[in-house]
C-alpha cells in the first residue's frame, strides 16, 4: 500500500509540473553570459586543436624537406665555374704578358741598347776629334818654334824609297837641278827639305818642307805654309 501511495504522489507531481509547463518538454535553463563563455571556450579549443595540427603538419613537412635535401647530391656547378674562371685568368695573363708586356719590354731594351751604342759612337767621335785637334795644335806650336829658332842651315835629303808618309810639297819641277837650287835657298834660311823623285805617271821631282804620319796633320801644315809659299802648297803620299 505504501508503494502505491508513492506512485500516486509521483504521478501527481508530474501532472502538476505538466500543468506549469503547459504541456511542453523540460528545457535546461542557463544564463546568457554562461552560454557565451562556453561558446568562446569551444572556439578557442577548436583553434588550439587546429593550430596544433597545422604545426605538426608543418614540422612533418619541414623534416621531410630537410631529409629530401640531405638525400639529394650537392651540385658541382660552383666548383666547375671556379675552375673555369681560374683557367681564364691564367690564359689571359699568359697572353697579355707574351703579346703585350713582353714585346714592350723587348722594344724598350732594344731602344736602350741602340741609344747606348749611339752614345758610345758619339763619345768615340768626340775623343777622335779632340785627339786630332790636339795633334794639330801641337804641330802648329812646333812649327812656330822652328820658325823662331831659325837654324843656321837646313838639311837637304833626297828620298830613295817610299815611306807611306804624307809630305807637304811647296814646288815641283821636271829638272832636278832647278829643284836643288830652290832647296839650297831654303836651306840657307834654315829650312830643311826633302826631294821626292818621280813616281807613278808623273815625271816630276817634288820638294817637300815637312812630312807627317796622317793626312790631316799634313794638310794642317800645308794650310799654314800657304802664307809663306803661296796657294800652290799641297799634300801627297809617298
């Protein structure tokens, strides 16, 4: 009986509740703020889960890419390009040195040697000119000294063989007696002379007042003697 009474009370309570809800099903009531918090928390949870999944995917992709890069062989292009550049530089340097720099060096050295040779030749010519000038001056002084000395009598010598020396001739004649007379006049003045016999195609005797080893010295002497013997003084080699 007690169980029956309990069931009746429960049924009665449901009927009362049914009357309060107007016969609609029961709805769990929650405040608006609590619902918003639950919705926001749900969204955050979803975003965190999505972010975690994306991170795991990226990490997995990165590891896969690194593994792929490590497994691929490294390219040899930089090494080959470096070797080509070095070879180009070496060949360029060789060509520039042998066809640009070296020819210029050789040309400069040749010009230097030619200039040294010219300088040496010019120096030699100047030394020769100085030597001849000194010899001419010495001869001039000797002649002046002889002129001032004026020996009492000059010598007369008749040559019998060729000497390969240069003679200063003041006169010539086909008659050796006439030439001897002129030589005696000069001897009286203290002038020594030499009589050159005929040679070559000429049959003339020649009277020389001096002789020298070189033509230049003899010509200098002849030029100086023209003042005393006239313009007909000349030089011959005998």
